[in-house]
C-alpha cells in the first residue's frame, strides 16, 4: 500500500495541536499548498484558535474522524497520552496511513505501538524534533520552528523504508535535519543530556522549597540559581510521563551521578583542593568548548 | 581611632581590581568626587587598564604601598588569596584603616582574619555583594553594578559599630541595600542557593565529558542543558577555594541532595507516577513563584 504514496502528504491529521503540532502544520502548509489538515484535540477552545490562526483546516474532538482519511498522522500529544491514542485510532486508520510522533522518549512508546497498532506498525516512524520548550501552545506555533533543527527518527525493524523516507521528506520540507538512531540509543542520549538535568533541577528547587526557611533562602538566590533552575518551571505531568517512560536509563544515570557527588564529598572531607580543581577544570573546559561549537 | 573617621573614605585601597573591585571604585568615585583610589593587583597589565579606564588613580604591585595610607581597604581577590593578604598587609596598616572584603564564603575567612589581623580585627567588616558573575575583569566594571543589589555584611563580635556603620554607608552610597547576617548563617544560605548548584552543574558536565561518547552526547544537548550548565563555565580555581572554604555546609547539603535523588530513584523503580508528579509540581510551583517575586 505504501507504494501508492505520493511524494508528499495530501491529508494530514495532527493529534494535539500545540506548539509542535501547530508548527509542523504551518511548515507543511508552506511545502504543500493544497494540503488539508485536520486537528484533533480534547480542548475545543484550542481547536477554535488553531482554525482561526489558519493552522488547521478542520478541528475535531472525535479521533476516528480525524484519522480516517489521513495519509499522514502526526502524534503531538504528551507521551503519557499516546498509548490510548494508538489503541483508539487503530480501527479507523486509512490502510495507507503513515504514523509518526514527536515524543521525547521512545522505548516505552514503541512497546505500546507494537501492542496496539497491529500491522500498521510497518507504517509507524517514531520521531523526536529537538525544538521548542521555551513557549507552548498553538499561539506560539511558527512555520520556521524546525528550521536548522535536528529531528531524530528511530525506525523499527518493522518500519517500511517507504514510510521512513516519507516522514524524512516531510521533516526536511520543514527545514529540519533528520538524524537516524535506534530506539534504545535515543532514550539513552536524551536521558543523559535532557531528562537527567530536569530531574536534578526539580530536585534542587524541591530541596529548598520544603525547608522552614525557604523564603529566606529563595530571597538570596541570584543569577546562577535562576539559570540552573529554569527547567524546574517545566510542566510536572509531562516530566512525570517522561521520567516513567525512560525510568531504566534515569535510574542508572541517577546512580552514576550520585557516585560523582560522593566523590566530591570525599574530596571535601579530605580537603583535596587539587582533585576538586581538576574536576571543575575538566567540566569548565568541556562546557566552554560546547558553547563555542554551537 | 575609628572615632576620627570622616563621613566617607578619602583614600581607598582596592586589593584585586576586577569586576567587583573596579565597580566599587567607580561607584565610590561618584559619591566622593575627591577620593583617591590605589589599586593593588599582581597583574601589571590589568593595573594599567584600570588606570586608563579611570577606575583607580594609582596602581601598584606592592601591597605595603597600597595599604599604608588607606582609610578603607576593600579586599576583592579570590577567597583563596585572602589569608596571605591579611598576613602580609597587617604590619603596613594605617591604624585607623577599616577593612572589608567581597568574598562569597565567610566562616573560614573570618578564622584567617582572626589569626592574622591582630587588633585590626575590630575594624574588619566581612561583606558579600550579591552581584556580578556573568562578566569578569576591570573592563566590565560599572558604577551601577550594585544598584538595587543586596550586600550582606557579617560583623563579628569584635567589629566596632563605627567600622560597621562606615562600610554600610559606603555600600549604600553605591546604591546597594545592606543586610546583616551572622557569619555562619551567611555560609549556610549561600552554600544552599549558590555553591551547591555550582557543584551540581560542574558534576553533570564532568559526568558527560569523561565518557567515550561525550561528543555525540554534547551534540544532542539543547536549551535546557545550556541553562543548567551555564555556571559550569565558571572559574575552576575560584570554585575550588569556595568549596574548600564552605566544605562543612557543602558536605551536609550534598548528602541531603543525594537523599532526594535516592527517593526519586525509588519512585522510578516503583513506577510511582503520583509521587513523581507531586514532587515536580512542588518544585515547579516554587520556581514559578520565585520568578514572579523577583
């Protein structure tokens, strides 16, 4: 069936019309002027806004309606809501529909997809655009959000190459650079460079917030604290879902990180200034190099 | 002797002419137009720049020369260099000279001051302006750096009230708000809201930098990582000194923080989404409130 796919999608279903879903819609609209985009969202007000902004052509809170004629389905809801969507949309899928998502964890999601998608798994191309975060909601959507950004695709053994190529082409038409990784490697990388720092940042703020003298402590927090804890202002439900979905990697990384803190404590105990300086220097040099290379 | 102090200093010695020392000099110059400012620095090029920028009237690499006629001495060198300065300047002090500093740790510094300053300890007013950090060096110095910023002063039992009032007035003339704390409470507060996050940020970057696949990991790091690790680009020697000077607080805080990470790991192990969400929510709410109240 995938053989009948045209070069670009004609009818897209965006499940979850927020910053990412909305920006994908706007970018695709520029690449395929006559595309028809249906938005699915549980929030009717949000759907009305998306229609008004020209992000989608039609909005619906009925999943079956959204997906039944779509040749491309982009799942842009929080990771925790995806399993239910897989299950509910399966009976209504167009037999040629290619499915992709934008979730920031992949291993657990793929397990769910395998459990619920049946033969449609061959047309599922898991994805993760590395963009967004500062703003959210469809009003912040922008056709250039993905320009020069990386989109990681993690095709499965079952994924047909035509489905993969198709999703690849869609992201490239948004201006993104596509990179391929395995599902496991994806979760490991983002567990380390993104999920772990979020947990660490939440933990510092929590550690202060629960104290009797929290108000005094917060009053003395300055610029370093502000930057370190910016990500602790993130959505709690979303980070609950990400943490659970990537729990194996996170448990291992938390242990590894704690071992480092134990090492630091030991050097403090022993007043080992040389070891501390060497540790800080290595981090500082790596951080500065990273900044320069961006 | 302090009884003879005029309302504001006439002759100031700035030991360490960088961002903080230089900005103090520029601000005092606006408040006391005929003040004479001598800068002491081991770096002759830096002294020449400070003279050229009008930050200081005279520069010297000889400590005795810098302090002998000063009625106010501001110590703005890294914390690790202060003990030696106390020792070396003591024989050359003007008997009425009031001494203050800008170090970000106080307990260890005060021990050193007590050991080396002799009777001049009655004119020592430990201080800590909460400003700076983003930039460094005398070229970044600015007379408004301390405007609306807090300066914490931690007078000792020995500190004469006139010395305290005098230093207080100087900082207020820079536009700062002065707050009084005990030496121990100061180190506890800043150990928690500043020193601990620095150690945590250095640790995350180090944790990644030592891996075989560091280049791949860094390549996928994005905005959250950038903010979380900005402070890991800080000066390694300075943070070695601060860590050692505040080691007792930091060891206790690292243990407390690790206990939280152990709790997070356990919730991940048990797949306790409700507990994770509650934890993230409390942190998120506190972080958002902090941001709004600034």
